[in-house]
């Protein structure tokens, strides 16, 4: 995340949710707390290392809460904070737009 001032609200929002995976991780936590392996299954294609890094960044930003139950076997759950839930609520209309236009978007020629 940047430390400088932002030019607009969209600039700030993109900094918090930027990258390929963070929005998908937020969506994966939509229905409630998930263990690491569950989050990984919700986000196909993400490596364990990248998921760990993204979750740490999201926790640092206040989007995700990591709860360690200090038990054997180890149990850790991730859930959305109120801040993370508010970001996800703002992203839902964008997802709806993507669903509505998915066929057209898929038909865009790629190099």
C-alpha cells in the first residue's frame, strides 16, 4: 500500500483492494469465517504463499481478522472486519455488472 496522499477516493480504494487476489479473497469470506484451506479452495489458482501474503496485507489494512484458537491441532480462522464488509458491499454492484456483461467481456479479443 502507498503511504502518499491519494488523488481521489477511487485511488484510495484501489490501493486497499489492488492486485489480482484481494477482491476474490474478500468474496471468499462473504459467507462468514473460513479456515486457510477453505479460503484457498474459494480462490482457485492462488498459491499457498500468495494467499498467506495477501491475507497478511489485508489483516494489516484492517480488512480481515485473523483469529488463532491456540489449540492442538492448530486452528486459525479468517473473517471480514466491518471495514472489509463495507468494501465488499461497494464491490457487489461491480460484480453484478460483470455477471450481466460476462459474455461480451469474454468475447473481447486478447493478444
